[in-house]
């Protein structure tokens, strides 16, 4: 069977189809939660009817997904165990993909059914941690090697801070608006069946559009990263490298690889390693939070030299064999991620050395961290479809059950504006953020600032769902990974 120009077995094709369906199902369910939040304010202020509101949100999500560059997508992938990322086409790699997607979908559907705004970001990250810990346990490794903990720390920091920004930012913005804008109609609850004045409608449509666009540019990337992980592992001939990379860009990689090889050689111990030993050395370096190994720089010298020799006089990646493309991707991934870790740990001294290695990383990222247009369109379609089908349960909670009074125009606009800016800022830094958490917190913040009162039972249920998301998804991810690994290895015979 031929897929994207690569021959695969029927079993592999079935695994590919199932994995892609699961990834798109995750984004479909994501639309139940996160995208539904974006339309809550325009629906509950009678600015737009549900159908046009959902269509508008879907279109802006599509635009956000299409204009995203993939930084958030690959920040999620960076949480996964390095050996599984590099061998996602293996049995363990299949088990990893199935486990983290199935566990995330189970929790998202359960919280949606109960009408609780839960974070798809927390859900997916919890599942990834569970898979990583289970993989480390089954391989006889310490838990510290199971997950990229420094990356987890950065992601968690963003996920913890963003709801606080939503709550306090929305509350402060509402108070500022009330002090500066003396329009009583802006602070009134919508009359039943009556649309707000045109200028208020325009304001709310604008903020809804902004939240939808920001959501697409951030949350939409999570599914894109997983889809790329799947197709790269199963169809490396077509997706291991960005086939649109120009001859000039390839020449820059060669030139910078030569420079950084000399830099790494200054720190090397002089030990002679085979190419396979170098790969294992860098994989171990990226998988642990421990100190730098004496052989790490020796391994980096080998891998940068491999990039130089493998790409010298290459006009385009289409001229390389599948085996050569996989080798170049492995080398580029290991070198790029190692440079990031060396930089974070301040293990490179000298301004010139740091500048050269950063240029190398900058050259390598577009080659391995890219998102094809068809992936973006598929994810955007799944998000939009999920919103259209599952929006109502979450919208009712956000619009009716957080505050004791009906949402006013100013409250809706304040919460959405702060959400839009917070999510947009997180995207700019390549960090995932939860639209659900930020907007729900923002609505609560405006209710508190307005003296409207909060429905403590609803808030208690939402907080309980937030607190339980990580431990439940970690457990689900670990258990499903263990079961899926047994199935793909012993039933289907995948290796």
C-alpha cells in the first residue's frame, strides 16, 4: 500500500489511520470545551445567535490555526520521552500515541458531559506525564528520566499563571472601564430576547473573534504536534524533513554545523564514540536532569560532523533516500535539543560560542519543526466541528452558573479581552495556555469586581475538576500505555 509516496503494510496503514483519527478526535473534543468558551459571552448577551456565533468562532479558529508557526505544538512534543519521540513508528511509539490521546479524550468527554470547563492542555500534559513515567518504570529507569521535567516546569508555570491573569486582569479592567466609560447600558444585564446596541454588539463580536483566533493559534497546535509526531514516525520519507527547505538554507546548516563542531570540540574529552554511541549519549543527556556527561560534547562533535557530511552539496532533501532523511532528522533533533539544554544550563561559555550555536539551532528548527497546511486545516475543521456539536453544556456553565447574576456586556467584553491577550502572549512565547481556565477565571473576576456574587457550588466543582485533571490523566495515561504496549507488541507484533 502506498501513502504519500511511501510503501507501508496494511497493519501500519491501519495504525496510521487510527492514530490520526484519535488525534483529530482529541481536537474535536477540545472544541467542546475551549472553543465553546469563546462564544459564551456573545450568546449570553444576545449579541449573536448560537449558530452564527459558532460559525464565526470556527472561522477565526481556522485562521488562528493556519497562521500559527508550530512553537506551541513542539513545546508539547518536547515533554515526551526522547527515545519515544525518535522512535514513534515502533510498537512503544504507537502505544504512547494511543495512550495519551485516549486518556485525554476520556477525561475531556467526562468533564464536558458534566458541564465542567476543564483544560484540554492540562489533560494532555497529564497524559504525557503518565506515559513517560510508565515508560521509565517498564524500562527499569528512574522516574526522573521519564519526562522532560524542565520543560514540564515551564509549561506548568504558564498554565498556573494564566488563570490568575484572567481573574485579576479581568477584574481590574472592568473597574477601569466603569471609572472611565459612563454608559449605563454597558453595565446592564441583557433584556430577554433583546439585542444590545450596535456598538456593544461590535465590541463583543470583536472580543469573541479575538479569543477564537488566539485559541486556534495556541490550543490548535497541540493536535498539530501530535499529528506530526505520528506521520513523521510512520511516513518518514515524506515527513521526516521539511521538503520545502531551499538549497541556500541547507548550505547555511552546513556552514553553521562546521562552526559549532569546532566549538564543541574545544569542550570534548577526546573519547572515540561510534555514531550509535553518540546517539545514545545525547538521548541520555536529553532524558535526564543530571549533570553533563564527559562524552556529551564528543557526541555533539560527531553529530554536527554527520550533518556537515550528510548535507554537503545537497540541493534538496528530495535527493536523499528515506534512510538518509531519517538520519538527518535524528541528528538535527539531537543537536538542536542539546543546544537548547546547554543554553538553559549555561554550559556554553563565551558570547561567540553562544551566538554560533543559537544560529545552528535556528537553522535546524524549520527543517524538523514544521506543520504542513493540510494538518492545520484538518485540526481547524475538527475544532470547529466539535464546537458546533458540543458547545451548549460549557456555554451554559460559563454564562449562567459562575456568577449569581446574569453576565453584563462589560463583564463579557472584559473577560474576553483579557483572555485574548493572555493566550496571545503565551503563544508568542511558545507556551500552551488554557482558554478554559483563563476565560472562566476572567468571568469569575468580573463577577467579584462587580459585587455580583459567585456561585460557590459551581466554582467548587470547576476547581475540583481542575485539581483532579492531572492525577487522573497521569494514572489513565500510565495504565493505558502499559495495556497498549502489550497489545501492539504481543497481539499485532509491532516492534
